[in-house]
C-alpha cells in the first residue's frame, strides 16, 4: 500500500467537507491540544477562546 498524503490537499478536502469551518485537535492534554488545525475565521476562533466555550461545548465533551 502506498500512502499519498499531502497536507495542502487534505486541507482543501476539509474545507469542502466543512465549509463553515473545522477545528482538529491532536494529543489533547488538560483541554489543550499539542497540535491543532483551525478552519474557522480568526475572529470566531478568538471569540470562542476568549469566552472559554470549550468548557461547555458538547462536541468537546
């Protein structure tokens, strides 16, 4: 099996699948991901973080 993974191609596919945005967190410890990929507008990501929505977001739970 040959894996043909391109970060740029995967980001294009994520944008197609989730046009409103996405947030992928990897290696999460104490609610903070070591790596994360955001597809939301910067203004929404800043608002979400400032309001600490992750503490009550059912998707995070």
